[in-house]
C-alpha cells in the first residue's frame, strides 16, 4: 500500500522541473533541426569546396575543359569570407553537385525553396539551372533562373519533389559562357516549423513540443567552451542576417568520433534569436549558457587572464539586454530588427559549462557581481565541474555555496545501476543551500559516451527510478534534463541520445517517453508518499513519487517497478477524496534490451488505460506507471 498524503503540499514543483538541453552535437542543428538542406552553402568550411562536387574528367582534375569552380576571398574583410567563381567554358559538360548532410532528404509533393547570391559582371552566363535527382539520377524536381548582368543580387526559385527520397542531390548547371560568382546557395523545405523561411524541421520541433518542456537550455555543452577560447560560442556572432553569421568549427567535429565527421561546422543558421524563438514556441523558459573565459578543460583549458575578462562579462550583460531590453536599447533593437520587438522574458543565465577548480570560481565571482549589480532578478546557473564524483566537485559546491550561488548544474553519465542506487541522492541535500539543476544525465549501457551505448529499456527504466528521486526532492531540484538531445543516425559522435533522426524521419527513444510522461505529468505540488512509513527508493524494486495538479484537480502518483515480476499495489490517499476510477499510463517491456528505431519508433511507448484503484492495481514487470486520480469535491 502506498500512502499518499494530499492534505498538504511539501513544496511547489518548479514549472522548470522537466526541460530539454539542446547542443549542436551529432548533427543536431546543422544537418538536423536546422532545415537547411545544402551543406557548406556559403563555402566557409576550412576547405571551401567541402560538400561540393564537380564531375571529374580524369583521376586528378575536374573537367576543366567545360568549367571549374574556384573559391575566392571577398576583397573586403567580412564575416562571410568566401564565395566561388564558376568559370564556364562549355556549359554542356559542367555541373556542380551538393549532396547535403548525408544526402538531401525530400518528401513527395512538398515544395522546396532555393535561393542564391550571384554576381555576373560580364553577363556571359545567362541561366542557372537546378535539378534535384535521386541516387540513380532520376529527376525529382527542377527549376531554371535567369541571371542578369551585374553585381551581387539575391535570386529565388522553388520546385516540388515528385517522390520521397532519403539521399537526393542537387545538381547545378549553367547556360552561357564566362565567369559567374555564387554564394549562399540554400535550399529549405517550405514546410518548416511555423513555415519560417530560415526554419526548423517540423517533425523534430514537434517531438520537443510534445514533451511540454519547462525550459530550453542552449547552446551547449562543450561547444559553449570551445577547444580553445577562439573557438568558444559567441552569441553576438549568431544574430542578425543569416548570411553574415560567421561559421565556426564544431568542437564535435572529429573528436570522440566513432564515425568521422570532419564536415561538422556551425553555420549558426540557428543562432541565439532562433533559440529564444524556439523556447517561446514550445512554451519553455530560455536558459542560455555562456563562456566563462575558460576553454573546455577536457581539451586545452585555455584561460582568459583575469584582466581581460571584461568582454566575456559584457557578453552576458548584453545578452540580457538582447533578450529583455526595450527596443530603444542597442541590443533590444537588434532583437526588434530581427522581428521580435517583445522581450523574450529571460530569467536565467548560465555561466560556464562543466568548469571546475579555483580558476572557475575566480571568474564566476566577477560574472556574478556584474550581473547581480545590473540585473538583480536574473538567476545565475553555475557549474559544479563535470561529474558529482569528479576531483573538484566538493570544492566547487563548497565555494559556490559560500558565494550564495542560486542554482548549481550537476551532470551525471553513469551506469543504469548507479541511477537505480542513487534515487536518494538529494534526500540528504542541504535545504538551505543552492538549488539543483540536474542539467545533463543519461544512463550509459556500456560506458560513458561509448559508441556501443544503447537507448535500451534498462537505461530508460533506471532513469525513471532515479527521476522519482528528483521529483521527491522538488524543493531542491528545480530543473532537470537528459543529454544529449538529438542524433543523426549516420553522423553521431555520442550515444545514447534522446531523439534519433535520419533525413526523412525521427523517433523518440524509450528514454524520451520516460521524460515525456514525467514532464507532462509534472504536477503543481509535491506530496509525501511512503510505504510502511518509508520512502520508496528501491525496496522490493519499487520507486515512487507523488504530486498534485491544481489545474486539473488530480493526485498523480508515479511508480517504477524495476523487478522482473509484476506487483500489485493499493493507494491510501489522505487529505482528499479521490474516485475509484483512475487513468494508468504505462511504459513497459519484459525485454530490458528493447529499443525503438526508425522502423519501429513506438516499440516502447506509453499506453493509457482506465483502472479501478479500489481493487488495487497491477504493475507490469519492468514498468514505469503514472496513475492519475481525480479529486472529488
Ligand atoms: O552531452 C554531451 C557533452 O557531455 C556535453 O557537451 C558536455 O557538457 C558533457 O560533458
């Protein structure tokens, strides 16, 4: 029997309790969420023609007799450094090909928008032709654009695809003869999330929205820090016109790479404005994380000297102005010019990711003082170092507590057993100390970030057991998120991941559904739940937490059964009267190795039934259960 005390609220559950953490790892942004289909559209990768092919006449050279594309640097220094000059000698023999990010995924009967910049000084080239072809060369859609003589101009066209193809290519051919300069060759589906031109993939945003996330942490992760300070994420370079956003090497480019991804760069087509907009779209509180002046300590750990920290701190202050400032402020105006005069209502800002030691504390204090002086209401999220058992964890916690830090971000990538055994992690946590953000966690079926890790049911079930502990301690734990969020099935660097996708489709893992059932049944108030007077933290392989949801007048009890046998339980609800009928949402599988996949996306997915709670209810072997009991007047 589970005793649930609904007579009083232990604590309010923070609306931010269950959120999401987005990082451009595993092609999550470029090649994933960002709906751009052309790789290296602006010829800015380290090797400017990476991603572009020209048919070769022999083993060594392009078909120079018909034409060649060569990268050229703009004469004036600008953020978009290169364009290409296509020299057409015999247009009938020349083409330029882009195969997208592991192929271009197109859907039958969908419209695609193409745009490019061209400068056609001599006017010898008269037309640019676009052809979308499948792997056998079959034409899926095409369009021709007449180019006028003259300086840089933007051209647009569109076409429809006559078939669904996962790995199409875009072929570009020309009419006429002579040189033509091209840049920003871009292709988007018309059907993006909210039909935005610089849009996001609809299926992926929908999966995020369905989780009803309380917050969106962005843009990382290690990419915030960079391998070196020069490669850190600088938000100011990610706002304003898309063509002017300076491309940056992605810190996940090849390292840790099980599959080689040397073609991984950040186009910043999704920049800070788009992150804030995404957060707003899906009803999540934005939580940006900024560099604290230390490059990734797993790499160089490069430090900005203390007397040169000001620009980093200024970036934080300016970001608050960008998000919240009136349109009359310089950064508020940038936001307004991008189409969002209303503030984004930023409440949280993170300083550093997984940084540790005295170097971090010294820098954190400067950020803390500056932000609090100008924006006392902004809540600062600080980091405790990489893992709760890392060398500097105790030191960081002690120092940050001393400074009066409000929220500390803890990360844990551990075994499934660790998650089951640590459901009581926060039971003994100092109630007067900083609040906790469990900012990155995921059970690792083999070892941390091992390429063999699986998003299997054992991992998801163990995370659910642990999450009852997060929820039972909702007075201390105020934000939580799984990591990493997304991965392309052919271009990932890290496993496990919450959502997987290819060029056409996507699916939520069992871990996704665990997150979803917790987040969509968050509750407004924490209740005490016990069995024989004790918290349920693994006795008889059972874990439990309980909440009340005021808006729907429900008592919601989450019970996780990690045993291989089914269990029968009863509820004893005190303080309110509940009806005999309840809803039971179940996630279960008797196969701990079971997973979801592109072919079988809902192998493990929640099922809802009506149950009579008076008679007692069944918990299937290895199951996550959410019981929703209506409170009667
Ligand atoms: O989620 C993957 C990485 O794990 C994040 O970038 C980093 O914060 C952590 O080490």
